[in-house]
């Protein structure tokens, strides 16, 4: 004797189905006669059979006829649950709320770490004006932190090959230049002024993409460059402690980071490396590039003399400042790259604009930087232009001619 499954055809409407009130017909077990020499194989079992899947349960019009309904069954002692993934409205809302909270946490952490880094970085540079060494130490600290994380299993080490490092090399060169140039700028001028000038990075991005890559953008993007350039110019000419080296350092940093982004987009397509590990690899390669240049430009003799002077003026706290600026530099960059895995480039761009506002305001308060009303106006215009650029570039990808 064998067992089989008989399914009574259910009747329901689409409204009942959407309200999840419909139910399948009652399943009954019945006996069938033994069939010998059948052309098709038949499952024979003396145990109850459970439905594991069913096909052709679609909503169809009454005029349509369905020849058969296919069911897959299995014996009761081999039971396994049917996987049904249905996102109910309240579940979907909870998922969206959780994602929003996660992104908000990323942003808050990113901004806080960046503010702390800029404060300690400026303190170190005021006492120890060697930007090449401080830039090298920040990359070295981040590289060491990630190597330890991989070794002890806190983070999974990325699987890379020679092609990965070849595509990463131009990105690392641009990153090294941009990092050093920004540090040089902050060693010469106020933190707020450096970030006001760095808010003009979208202008460099559009100009490089337009004239070197042949890409075009909507007219709203081009119009947004006017307040960016005008605001940066107004802030520069009204800066009380203006320094040309500091100004040029911020400008070079903007240009270098634009090329870093271009190389990164072109070279990393199809690479399955997380944002955290990508930045770790970038830091390590940038460190190897930067070390010989730091030694050539500044050198151990100047470092040793400056170290003694800083310790004599500040005391042991200087060592903590140096360690803090190196650790927080890596952490804020790591969080920013992790954020890119969760949000769109537009959201990231807006978040970066808000980050600069928080850094400018906090640095003015903490370092009591003297500012003039017209200087604040220039900064506000530049930041507004950056926001308008983000909105104008929304949903637009530069198209080549």
C-alpha cells in the first residue's frame, strides 16, 4: 500500500490573497492500489507525506483552465520547513528604520572622528611643524592597526592579486599627494581656512572631468560652480592670516583627491574588496610611496631637533597628541569608506559638505580663530555652492561627448 496526496482546489479572490486570509484546501491521505510495471516511477511509502513545494498556484481568471497542479512531497521523518520570505509592511518599515539609524550612526561617527582628528592634528603641527612626518605617521599607524586586526581575526583579510595592487597604485599616489598637501596647508593656516578652500573640490572635479575626460554635466552643475569659486575667493582675500603655501596646499589637495576618485572609479570596477579593507590597502601602499619623500624633504636631523623642542614646550602630552591624530585620521577615513558601502555617492557628498561645516565651526571655537563677517560670508557661499552642486549632480553621471 502506498500513500499519496489529494489537494482540494481552493477558491479565493485576489483581495483575499492580498489580505493573507486565503488558505489552501485540506490535505487528505488516501490509499491507492498497487501499480505494477508503470512507465513512470511512483513514490511508495507507508508514511504520511508532506508538501514541500507546489507549482502553478497563480491567480487566474475563471475562464482559464489548468490541466494539472504539480506538488513535490517528502516523507514525514525527513521533514524540513518550507522557506517563505514575505516582507510585511511593518517588517519593511522596521528594516528601513534600522537602515536609517545605521546610516545616521555612520555619519555621526564620521563627523566626530574628523573633528577630533583636525583638532589634534593642528595641535601637533603648531608644536611640531613637520607635515611630511606627521602624514607618514598617520598612514603607518593605520596600516599597523589593520595588520593587527587581520592577524587576530577582528577583520577578514582581503584576497588580492597583483592586478589589484597595480590598479591601486595610481590611487595611492594621488592619495599621498592629497594627504601631504592638506597637512602642509594646515601647518601654515587655520584649520577653518583649509577646509573652506577644500570645499571647492567639486569645482576641480567638474573641470577635470570636462576638459580631460570629455564628460558633460547638466547646466545646474556648471552654475553651482559660481558660488563655490566665488565663496572660496572671498574667503581667501579676507583671511586675516593668509599664507600662500597654505592656500596652495589646499588647492593641490583638492586636485589630487579628484584624481584619486577618478582612478579609484576606473580601476576598482568589479573588485570585491570591502570599503574598510580597500582603505587599509590604500594606506599601506601610500605609506610605502611617502616614506622616501618624507626623508628627502625633511629628514631625521630636523625631526630629532623638532621632537626635543616639542617635548620641552608641551611635555608628555605631545606624544598623546601625535598618537591621537594618527589613530583618528585612520578611523575617520575608514568609517567614510565603510559609509560608501551603505549609501549613494550623492548622500556621501552631502554628508561630506556637512562634515566640513562641523570642522570649520568647531575649529573656530576651540582655537579661537579670529574671523571677519565677510570671511564667514565667503565660507557660507562656498558651502552653499557645494550643496547646490550635490543637488544638481543628483542622478546625473557625466556623459562623454
